[in-house]
C-alpha cells in the first residue's frame, strides 16, 4: 500500500527494538537464542490450570479498571511483608499490561514538554521513546564501567530546575548489577527538597543472588513517597507472554497514573488476574526464584569456564554479561551478529542501550534456559578462539 504523503516521524531515531532484531536473527540462522530475555521452559502447570479454572467459571469480562481487588490486596501484603511499606490496595496499586505499559503510563502521567528525565545508561530501551513522545528530554548518565555503578556526583550535577523524574532499575537489565543501600541513601539525598518523581523499575525484584537483599525504594519512606514502583509477573512466574505487571505508588501519583491507564488499556486480562491472586497466596512461589536462577547463573558460568570469555557474575536478573575482548576488537553489534550467524548463539550487544557510542566489548546472554540449552550454547562458545 502506498501512503501518499511524507511522514515526519515522532520518533525519528527509533528503529526496531534490539530484542526483536536479535530474536529474528536467531530464528533465521537457527541459532540458540540467548538474546531476548525469556525462559525456554514452561511456567508452573498450576498457573495455566488456575487461569483455565477461572475462564471456565465465567471470569471472562472486563476486570475493574485498576485490577481485581483480590490481586491488589495480596500485592499490598507482599509489599508490606518484604519491604515494610504499607500501600492501600484500593487506591495505590494498579494492575497493568506488563511493566512496559506501567512505565509508559507513569511517564505519560507526569512528563510535560521540556521536562528533563534522568536515566542511567545502559538503559532499558522503552524509557527514552516514552519520554520523547511526551515532549520530555532524556538526560543520560553513564554507569561507570566496568562495574556499572552510579556516580552520584554526576547525578547531583545533572539535576536542574527542569528535572522532573529519575528512572532507576534494580536488579539492572542489561548489566545484572544491583543498587546498594548506600545508593538508595544517595538517591534520597539528591532528591530531597525537589519535586522529582522516581520510577523504580523492579521487574527483577525476586531474581537477586548471593543473599543480597533487594533494595526496593519501598524500603525508604522518603523515596517511596515520590516513587512509582513497577514490577512484572512475566519475570517472576516464567510467563513473559502473559504481559501482566503492576504499579505501586502513593495515592496522589496513582490518581494521575490511572487517568492515563484507563484510556491506554482500561484494564488487563481478567482470568489471569484471578489466577495470580490465588497463586501469590503461597510466597514460596516467588521467594524461591532467586535460588533457582542463582543455580542457573552458576551452571552457565561453570560451562563457560575454559572459554575465552571473561565475566563478573551477575548479582541479579537472568542475564550474564560476557566480555569478548580476548576474542575480538569488533563493535559489539557486529560481533553479536557474527556470533549468531557463525557460532550459532544469539546474544544482545550492550552498546545499543547507550546514547553515546561506546564499545565495552560485552554481550548480554540470557541464562533463563533449560540446562541442556545452556550446555549446547556453551559448547559453541567454548570453541571460539
Ligand atoms: N523493564 C525491564 C528492565 C525489563 O527487562 C523488562 C522486560 N524484560 C520490562 C521492563 C518490561 O516487562 P514486561 O514484559 O512485563 O512489559
Ligand atoms: N526485557 C526483555 C529483555 O531484556 C525483552 C522484552 C522485549 O522483548 N521487549 O530481553
């Protein structure tokens, strides 16, 4: 079909997301797909059984706009039990179509023309387009390589009277690092006395390793009172295709969030919400996740030993960065493509999450895979020299 007029794009610099690009390339070349983050094993069969139960028993019409109350109540209990913060299930929790929608909604609810939003590079790729579509200006601060820590002096220096929002993400995609209690204290200090709103992307809240405690902003009252906390059931319950997540925020912020939410999606999948409300009643379903993925991480790292790749074990998420410095000096985007085509393993080049041109010679590998998948990939990766 021919569209007769030229289009002035609202997002001239945006192409197709790297997750789609690399997954398609993996399929095309029949490579093992360790690029886009999703498990290659199924979720607990109890979950689809519950969804089916609620579908069969007639829960097939619109859910309430903010989500079914039973699910919001159990999330309020979870947030209180884990992080000591009390949120009102009625007014301060909303169920969303994945974390992506929650992020877009929170940004849209707050950001106006000319507002500045600080993000940390490498930054998850949905933040900047959402900021720009709302007329905001993205201020990029690079995490300090090789450990990808935040330089808080840089953050203080970047704050201006137009700074309206800071977006943090812990555990962090793509680096697998986590923020510390000290980071949260610094964040408290730099935002004190400002009207900066925080989006805390905590989709990997339960995927954290080596006995570390997840530093949710909910643990810090003076941060929680200015924050949208966003999480995703897709990560926690091995069901990324269900696209269901939630947002927790103080009432005044949530009122604005829902003004957007109700016209973006209105509500999300009803039987899945009922199923999750039931499933979440057993905390071990999410509390064991860190242990589960720590074993996967360690298994993958063990398999990679003896290869030319260098690594620092991920502290959280289901991603492991591998440095290929000893193998090649190519740009990571080129190397990732070559690795997919010639070695048969697809990964994600980390430089695409930076505004500035960088090449740290690192690729991100998703280890949310069956052991046999990891074994097959490792054989191919170990053969590289
Ligand atoms: N934030 C981060 C950091 C993510 O990694 C992802 C997806 N993997 C999302 C948000 C989006 O989550 P969802 O699939 O629930 O939309
Ligand atoms: N968040 C997932 C990842 O980092 C992918 C999500 C997506 O494909 N949009 O791989």
